[in-house]
C-alpha cells in the first residue's frame, strides 16, 4: 500500500476494517494512510487526537495497556505513536498553510 496510488485505497480498506472490527490499531493505520493522501492531513489529525483523548493518563499495568472506562483501550505504545504522528500532522498542515494550500 506504500505507493501514491494505493494510499487512498488502503485508507478506504482500513476504514472498512475498522467499521467491521473496531480497534485502536486499525484506527491508527487508517490515520497513517490518510496522512499520506492529498488533503488527508486534517482527517489524520482528528483521528490521532481521538486516540490521544482515549489514552489513559497513566497506564493500568506494566504491560502498557490502558485501563477500563467507556473509552477504547489505548496502549502506551499506541498513544506514543499517535502523539508522534500528530506532531507530524501539525507540521504538515503548517507547511501547507505556509504554501497557501491549506
């Protein structure tokens, strides 16, 4: 899926997979593909921010799994990836704004 023509298709497939079987990993994969599509940085940013909002303030155990509640379980590893990719989105959007494209 890592060719320019396939990013949109991959994003659509991750979206369908998430609808059929929701998981944070699928949601992050969807955001990663959206980030690589033209005009997809805003959608990706919203997804990463959702993942971060679902992440617990502190891990529930040493394995890094998030604790209960009504929100989706987000591991420390997933939260770290979402935070890193969120920063990437913010920089991409700033560059687009500076170029007059966003």
